[in-house]
C-alpha cells in the first residue's frame, strides 16, 4: 500500500478466520477496506501522521459480529418499553406497571415486554382479570419474551375491538372463555395485531412481521421521523455490542426506506438485510413484490435477497407444530401454511433465485419446511441456495440428515434453550415429551451431522448482546437426562457469529474474515476471550466497533 491507513489496531490477538493467516497481532484499515494484517511491528510501520492508532492491549480482535436473526424495528422500539424480564408475582408486576403508566401518561396502551409465561407462578396462566387488577383504569398489555403471545386487560381488549372475539389469521387465536369473552391471551400476530396497533408506535414496528406489508396509511412527518430515530437508537445499541451486520427477519418496503434514509444521514451503523415476508394467507403472485424489493434494496449496506416465512409458532404456548399432541392434550399446534401452499411458495421463490428462511420450531414444522425445500430442489434443480431453517427447537431424528443432504442451513439461537442461562431451565417439561428432549436444541448434534450452522439472538426475544449467546453456547447449564450435552467450542461459536454468518448471506469473499482487500468490519473486545473462564464470557464487551472503516462504537 502507498497511502497511510486511516486506522491501525495494534497489540491484539486476532482471530482472522482466514486459512492463509489464522492468527495475527495487528490490522490496518484504509478507505473502508482492510489494508493489511500482520504483526504489530509490521502494521505500526504503515501508520502515518494522520493515522489513528488503537491499542488492543492483548484483547481479542475479530471480524465484526453479524447477528443473523433479529427484528430490528421491534427491538429498537422495545429499548424504551417497560421490560419485565425477571419480574415475578402480581405485586412486583403491579408496582412496575403502575410506575410505567405514570411515566407514560400519553400512551393509549401501557405496554410491557419480556413477561414470563409463569410471571404469576408456575402453571398459572394470565387472564385479563389479573391485568385489570394490575392496572384497572387504563388499557394495558404485555408481550411474552418469544413475541408469540400478548396478554391484555379488559380495556385493551375493548380498545382493540376483540373483547368478544374477532378476526384472526390461520395459526392465530383470540383465546375465548366460557362466558363468550376473551380471556386476555392472544396467540400469534393475527390475534394480537388488534391491540398492537394502539401501542406507542401504532404497531408499525411489528407490521413487517404481522402482515409483511407496509403500514396503512404510510406514516409521514412526525411519525416517520420518530420511527427513524427509534431504529437509529437500535443500531447504536447493536454497534455497542460489536455488531456490524444484521439479518432482519421481518420487513417491508417501509423498513428498507427508513434504513436508506438513515444511511443518507450517516446513521446506518450496521449493514442490514431486509427480507420480503410472505404470509400463509398471501397469494403466490405477491412474490412479485419480493422481486421489486430486491431491485430497490441492493447495496452493501441495505439489501433484500431473501423470502421469510413462518411454519408455526412456539412450544411454550403450544402453537409450535408437532408430530404428536402435546403432553396431556389432543393438540398438535397451529399450522401457518398448508403443506401444498408452502411447497408452491418454496418452488416459486427458489425459481426466482431468492434465498428462503423459514421459522420452524416443532418437529412437524421442521419436517414440512425441509419437504418444501426438497420440493423446490426437485422442481428447479439443485443450486447454491443456502436456504435456512430458523430455530429448530424440537427435531425428529429422522430429519437430522436431511439438512446436510439438502444443503440447508441450521439457523440457531443458543440463548433460547433451557440450558442457555436466559430463560428458566425447567420451562419445557410441561410442553415436551421426554423422548423429544435428546434432540431438542441439538446444536452440536446438528453440527456433527455435517450441516452448516449459524448463530444469532432473535432480538428482542433475547437481548442483542452477542456475548450472552456465546456463553449460552460455550458454557450451557448441565441439565439432567434426557437432555443431552450440546456445548460448543469457543472457536465454532465465534465462527458461527462471524465467518459463517457472512457465508450464509453469500458474502464470504467480502466480509466475515480479517484479510486484506475485504470490508473493514472489525470488533475489538475488552478481553482475550480465549483466556477467559467459559462461564464468564458474557462479561466481555466490545471496546471498539468498526463498520466500513468508520468507528461506530467506542467504549
């Protein structure tokens, strides 16, 4: 190189994920790309008078983290909502909710997130009457951590027009009581959208997930600026955790436009993919919009090349689709697509050259998703599609080898598992059969099968803090049989958050490694991760985050 670099990082412990030079001590960045990787002495000699020098002080330096499964708009908005994580019992919930109501007198619906399914006690459901006691004089509703259930009080149900039931989509349920009124439990987006549209952002933050369409009417002026500011705050939050790239799992044209506007303002701190979201009730011709999204959003920073679908819900609310009924019930979950419609959607999207990512948690949902990908392969021929299955929480052994055989990517969130330190370790016993547990959240079993694995958080289902998920993978809780040991090596885990996530977005030659000539997306940690006790990994933080050669976060 002839010109001095813009930034050099010295005295680091670089994990490059570049086979030609797996380890190094320093890196030089220039003009948005990596200029050189080498020893501290070599890189120091490249610095000029205007070069910024950052001393990593022996800490780990990595390619910037890519979180390959997030809901950016929703996660950003929820940074300022009441967070009930860890709150247990009616008294504690009441105190927190009433304080939030006083803080936000202008909100039409007082809204909270991260409310545990057992917030009122193990095995005890939440009713509208419970929430009436918590906040009797104003509409109040709260999200479960998985974002597949909302509980609402009577005033919120009345505001949404669903106290006596209402219209829902396939796979969604307004749970009704014997008296002909709603109990307060709203399962899946088609049911809770009626309440969500009255929350602080009018439900626009979740519209990409609820309908896959743009908000109606399209916001302008104050609301649009407010939405943009919320996402900007969310991007700053992601950058503070060393993240330089995001794969959004819901989206619409509106979200893509907001991101482009942020880029024009210099506030787009993470490269972000926005998918086209096809719902189970959509006609196949709606995939023409996916082609238009791909045309309109096609840069290194904001792009669309993927179709997202849902096959089922979640295990906790018994909406995940299972091969056999949940324990003690005749219920197998709630399908979102018919097999025929899903297969047809996969064939059409694959023929368009789009990547497909499908939420599939239950064993039947996973099987049907793999069936759809196989149908596309048979109809269109094998290609390097890198289709993804998201979550894979309850897997039937017969379907394990199909991932590698079909070249399907396993997209996994280690922090979701009972062993992941974030949710209760005993939360699955009531909703899973014991013989399902050995293949539940089976990260290492899937990896050993030869399937490609990528890791993510599913923010805001759990916090976007990468290191919490790294700890969950590397140092999971040791649960008793029939649970199996699925712990990951640190190197596999870090690769699945960097190089593998770059690969799954077809960017393996442009990012995800520390190598001269590719994008200058880098994170410097504040610890040497390899020398840390595994159970302490979540105490490590990003000291410096760089995206495209620009510093996006500095501790």
